[in-house]
C-alpha cells in the first residue's frame, strides 16, 4: 500500500503562485511515474503534469509555460510549482503514483486550489 500526502493548496489571487507537494510513503525509485491531476467544479478529472522515473515530463496544454513539475528523490516528494494562476485553475488537485513492479495506481486525498480575487 502506497500513501500519498498532498500539501500546499489554498486561496490565491489571479496571477499569483502556489507550490503543491506530494510525499510518497515509498522510494521514488520504486515508482514508474508520479503526476498531478485536477478536477474542476462540475467537471471530470484531468491530467495536469506527470514525471516518470526516467525524468520524462508531460504537461497539459493549458498549463504549459506556467506550471513546473519536479522531484526531490531524497524526500520521495514531487512538487507542482504553479505560476500565473488563473481562475480556471480552480480545482481539487490530486497526486497519483504508479508503482514500478506491480503497476498499481494510487491517489492522494486531494487538495483544494482556489484562484479568485
């Protein structure tokens, strides 16, 4: 069982920044990839960004140039730096991980990000 604990959400004004963190309960080297997804109010969950064990990174078109995903292997933590936030970035953000040997997928509990003036 893998536990993912998200932190760093909150309320921010348009144009502001937030950094989300996702701490995993096992070594990142035992994970195929980790990523961030989000679910806006009344909408389906969507991909935001992913990073693989081999450091391949992918972003949704809507966040390219504004969001950056990164990883601290020593802390088993993945970050999502969000800059130039827009009201349409308002959502519950979820961390996801897929394990390396079993390919099982795990989700964090979700964290609210609200962009509003």
